[in-house]
């Protein structure tokens, strides 16, 4: 191999090495951009999960309050039913003439 051919080969290798180094630098920059995007995406996801968690906790508290209110309503409804039953018995006795001393016999 002549000196001229060897110089051409060396020049070819140096040019390809420079191109390779430039390509590697481009890839590094792209990787850094992707890393930033991924980090931002993860932070956004963490925010969303935190918001959903807070909303779920509030929903759980609301459901608990509704369940407690329903318990109170059920108790009051039972009391109202009992009072209505007693009133109906009094009215039925009065209408049938078994109302006791307040009978208005014809």
C-alpha cells in the first residue's frame, strides 16, 4: 500500500470518526430532551394521581356523611310510622264508636 493510499484511508477513517462523534452528540441531545419530557410527564402524572386521590378522599367523606344522614332519616321515619300507626288506631276507634268516654251515641 502506497503512502498516498494510506493517507486516503486515514483521512476516510478520520472523516467517519468525526461524523460518528457528531451523530453521537445529536443522539445525546435527543436523549436529554426525551429525559426532560419523560420527567415532565411523570411529574404531571403524579399531580393527576394526587388530585384523584384528594377527590376520592372527599368522595369517601361525602358518602360517609350521606350514610350517617340516611341512618338519622331511617330512625325518624320509624318514629313517624309508629306515631301514624297510633293516630290511625285512635281515629279508627273513634269512627267505630269505641273511642271511650267521648262516644257520641245517637
